[in-house]
């Protein structure tokens, strides 16, 4: 793989941490236009990972499929919009001393950088008489979060010249848990194969209750999870040979499960995940939904390295020297040639999936207007989960039958208040649309959030009664 592509993929991965971030709705362009509000809206294959019970609802398609729905978002609560764009589009630009000083200050933040990339490569759903609907899909999920303490930010941008290294002595050097407390750098890239089923449990004239369950087989393409708190260090990484990382002497260690470079995504971990959900419809107006998603765990066993608390080691380099932040940060915080950590090879590590609780209420005022409220709570703090609870209010409005506008307001999950916007062109069998998670964030000089989602090959046939 070309070096520039490898760097771009690594950037996407490391841009991911708190993985604030794992929001399945980004691969659902209709939900993105509502700011991620989807628990009562999502139908057919789009209900996978959100609420599988919606597959049993009245009004879903008898058959639906898509090819290539995707979305991406990157935001910061400390960088400016100009700086954020440079990290995306001007990675070869060099940093001046003044740039380093400014960035070290701004990366001293709990939410310096959050990134998500979701893509549904293929998805389909089929209504089965007497059962409900069954849906399958393949999805790529990349998520990341970066939050650095003052010392960590200064080390990142000044390297050996960081203030903490003045008069450095290995004998008196502080522990990493003391020096870098408050630092989080997380990322994960997962390749998922999903199947879900939803069925109606209660079917009365004014009340319908549906239940659903989903299963996914997961291939782990890569993970980096570095978390430092007072008195505790958790740091490990498992990266596919796709990224061509130089592990140095670790590669020859008999305890290191080195994966050789080959074709494809080359997973270094596998896992199993489950979703459970309920959906209630009262009359033709009110919808309620409740789901727990991503129950399960991953087992990482390829190219796996771990690090525990240790004395702070002085870097050899002068820190990050360009806007190619993610590539250079990898050398400092992961198992690169100039790392802060002394990593050791490991045989296997198990990690929980980013489990979330979703609750939603929707009101269908007419066939032209629908609104909904969503609350999503992270149930653990692993890489890939939301960094904080998410709350969103979304609306769909159809001024005419062939076009639907979506908007709303949302907050949380590592981002500030967002105002989404989406437009979908629809016929009786075809939908295509484009949306953004935050119109205001794309324009703000501070607290920027750049996002977009799109789908152009979504087809639906028939309607479940």
C-alpha cells in the first residue's frame, strides 16, 4: 500500500479515539440529518445497531437494500476551524515555534479531537411472513478521541524540549501516571458482519409491540487505547499489518504474535456483539423505543503490545513538526520508534465492546411531519464508546411527496450543541440524500465540527401491514 494511503488510514484511526464518538448513525444519511436521532425513525437494514425491534414494525419495507451509505465527522472543542482544516487538508505544512506553542495550549483539553467514520458497504432487509423482517449488512466503523493533559500536549509538540524534561534525570523522573494524568488517546477500526431480526409480539388495533435482536461478527482492523489517570496507566495497541508499523526489536521477540503483511484488511482481532430492542406504537401517532447495543467483547491477539505504569522517558525528537498530527503522534504515544512508553509483547487481550443504552420517543403528526427525541448513554468507557451522554431532538418534514427535509438540535458525545440539516429525494421505491450533523459547527471559528453523510442507492419495495 502506498505510504500516503497508509498514513491517511492511520490518521483516520488515531483521529478516532474516545472514539466520542462511535455513532452508528453516520452511515445512515437520513438519521445524520436529524443529528443522530434514530431510535424510533430507523427502519429495515438501517435499524441494525440502533434498534432491531423496528424491523417488526408496521410500515416497514417488504424488501430494501443499499450499496454504499457512508458518513464522516471530525470535531474539536479546543481547536479553531482553521486549525482543524489544516490537520485534514494541509498535513505537509511545517509547524513554527509559535504554532507549537499555540497547539500545545489548545490540545490541553478533554476533547481536543473526536472523529468518526461509518460506512455501510451493503445492506438489505426482507419481510418474512409469520416472523417479521430480517436484515443483514456489512459495515466499517472507525472512531477516535484525543484528550491530552498539559504535560502530554507539551511533550507531543516539543518532544525532548518540553518543560517537564528540563534538568531531566531518569533516577528522579516521575511516573507516567503522575506526569500525564488526564490523558486519553483512543481509536478503533472494526469490520462488522451483521444480522438482525424483528418480530411483532402484540398486534392490537391501537397498540403494537415489537421486539428485536441482532448479532454481529466483528473483525478488528486496529485499536489504540491509551488512558492515564492518577496512579493508573492502561495502554495497549493491536494494529493490522496494513499500517506497516516498525516494531523494531519487538518483532523478533518469541512472545510477539507478528502478523505478516498480506492482502485485504488483515484483522488482528475478532469479536461477537449483540443488540436487543423493544418498539411500541400507540395508535398511529406515538412511537417509543428502547435498545441496548454492542453487548459483547473483542479479543485482540495480533501485533498486540501493552504498557503499564513506568518512569517517564525523555523523547529523542523535538515532537510533532507538521500538521500530520496523527502519524507523528503515533510515534510518541504508541509503539513507534520514539515512544513515551516501553511496550511489551502480549499474546491476547479481551476488551468489551462500546455498549450503549438508547431510548427514544417519536410523534408522527402527519404523513408529512414527524418528530422524535433520543437519549443515548454509554454503559462503559472503552475505546469506541461515547465520551459523554448524547441527547437529540430531530424532525422530518415533507413539503411535497418527493422531498424530505430533516433537522433538529443535539448535544453531547464529546461535541457541543449541533444543528443538523439533511435533504432526501424520495419516490415510492428509491431514496437518495445528503446531510450534515452540524451546520453551525461547519461555520463556527470555535468548537468546529465538520461532518457529512450521503447515500445514493437506497431502494425500498412494498410495505409491511
